C-alpha cells in the first residue's frame, strides 16, 4: 500500500536523520551579486567590513566641541566659560585641533576636532563675545560617535546563512561592500493531483481545486530567503510523476512535491522516492499533526533533497514552516543554523490549546499584547493563516494547554 505507515518518527529526529543520511550541510554553490540586488537572499559566506564605521569621529548634535575635562561641574547656576575657537566646516577634512579650555562650533555630522572628546548641545550654551558660556557638563563620548566605535575594520558584519533584508543590507552596503556571495540553491515545486487546476483558473470544474499550495510555497520560501521555480501540475500517475521528478532533478537541488503523500492508491510520491538513488526514501511519515504523511528523501551523491508535503493547504504550509524551511537551513548551514533560526518563544495562552498526548502538534496563533489566541482550523482550510503571527507548538508529551499557561510559538 502507498503512503505512510505506523513507523512515524519525531520531527527533530527526522531532521537529524536527513542531515546525517544526506551529509548536510552540502558544499554550497553561490551567486555573486551586487549588494543592492541581494535583498531577500541568504548570505553564502562571512562578510568582513573593509573599513571602520564611522570612518571619522563626528558630532551627533549641533553645539560646541569641547574637552569634557574642561567642563566638569558646569551648570546653569555655575557655568564654565570657554574661548570660542572658530567653526568646523561640514563635509571637509580638517586637521583642526581644539586648544585647552576652548570650544569650537560644530554641526550635527561634523568632524570632531583633535583633542575634543564630547559636544555640548547648542541649547546648553550661550555665546557672549569671544566666550562660550557652558551650562551643562558632558561625559567623555557624550553627543559624539568615535571613529570605529560601531564597526572596526575587519569586524564580521554578515554570517553564512543570514537572511539579507532591511536590517543588514543597508549596513553592509554602507560599509563599502559592493558585491557579496549569496546561496545559490535551486528549488523546484511540483503540485500533484488529477483535481488540481492552475491558481489563475477563473472557472473550476466540479470536484477540482485551484493550486493554492505552489503559490504558498513560493511565497513562503521567498520570505525565508530561498528562490524557487514552479514546475507545474502533475496528474496522479506514477510514470508521469517519476518523469517530472527526473526532469526536475538536474536543474534543482531541492524538489518539493505537494499532494499524493498519503495512503490511497492514487498517492505515488512514496514510490517515486523509493526508486531514487541512495539513500532514496529516508523519512516515511512524521509524528506530528498536521503533517503526518510527510515524506523526505534524497540522493546523497548528487546532494539532492526531495520532500513530499501533504496536499491539504494548511498542513502543507505548516509542514513547510516546521520541516521544509528547517531542512533548507540544515542543507546550507547544518543543525547549527537550524537551531539559530528555529526558536519557540514562550507566550501566554489566552484560551485553551486543545491537544493530544503522544504527538507534536502545531496551531496557528493570533498575537495579542498579553499573549496568543489559537485559530480553530482544519487541515483543508486555505485562509487560516491570515493575520497569524506564527505556530503554537504542543510538544509530544503535552496534552491540552490551558488558558494562562505558556506555549512555545514559532514566529513566521
Ligand atoms: N485513510 C486516510 N486518509 C488520509 C490520511 C490517513 O492517514 N488515512 N491522512 C490524511 C492527512 S493527515 C492528510 S494531510 C492528507 C494528505 O494527503 P495527500 O498528501 O495524499 O494529498 P492529496 O490526497 O493529494 O490531497 C489532500 C487534499 O488537498 C487538496 N490539494 C492537494 N494539492 C493541492 C494544491 N496544490 N492546492 C490546493 N489544494 C490541494 C486535495 O484536493 C485534497 O482535498 O491525507 C489525509 N487522508
Ligand atoms: O497530517 Mo494531515 O496533514 O493532518 O491533514
């Protein structure tokens, strides 16, 4: 009989077994791209800063550059008078040096003169003839940012496997790094099922459904930094599925199938995986809900991963988040990268999370300021993830988690 058996293994055990049998992480292929085009990709190699940041010590405020030691104890009732020693020009290198008990006018972003270690804000000063009245003391480093204070030349500013987004791309580009190496993993997606029609179909014959899964998979993978190609819909036919996988393998490091992984006579993914070169099928069903009929296999020598996800759209999305994305992370960065990225965050249950002992379960959650609410759904739903923040995880030996208890949440 096709499909899964009772020999289900735990999700983490399955990930470790695949990592071991396919000798992950693989030797990564990479694409060298301009940093400006790298948004939404994964870094393939460490990036070191070629220069310090900032590249010169500068003021964070409009005011007067001083030596902090000269203004100790300055206050409105007991001001300190410093000699006005000119103005620092903006955007130009100056070798101006601040004399003892002197103050130089400086603007936000101006180069800090030699011997100065702080800036007094304009509103805490008063100009009186050749003197500047200082009404507030400043600590060394106050209102200034010193050369190399944030980043030293040679500091690591990007790590392998890191997702390139608004949080790190501007900094890497701002340090003068122009080209970087991104992970060059190719992923092909095949939807299976006689009843599946293109997602753009306007009229759908009775008994057929639009292909929601391939679009969801492409979008989810993109948000985690993995590019993918949709390779089409394959009918429930062993030969056609085998041919489609065979055609997909040379171009793709990963082939994802959706549907056809369960136990019926029209579910052929298992047979396709069993017929692959070694090790072929590795995982035949995972002890999790939803997602039990997940199949994982691959070809070690060619560094290929093949995964068959459940057809039900919600199951497909949940398995993609908790098995597929982790496997891709393991493929490029080993278990270390998985552990870095897969981190349940403890949150308060604002309602009961109904579960069963003996199986790991995942429930979509809505975020509130004081905790999370479960979204009641069925595996065949397509809109249950709308507005959710992630997936609440009921560990294998946990039954229902009651309102007020804590649940680990895997954020999207
Ligand atoms: N007798 C049993 N039946 C089922 C079992 C079981 O243990 N015993 N497991 C159930 C579970 S759990 C799941 S999950 C599904 C998985 O089935 P398949 O992976 O074989 O998927 P299909 O049967 O092909 O499809 C299931 C369902 O999803 C729809 N579908 C499929 N592909 C798409 C797509 N690309 N976009 C939108 N919807 C899709 C399909 O039409 C079916 O309605 O099996 C249970 N059955
Ligand atoms: O395991 Mo299925 O994925 O519950 O619907």
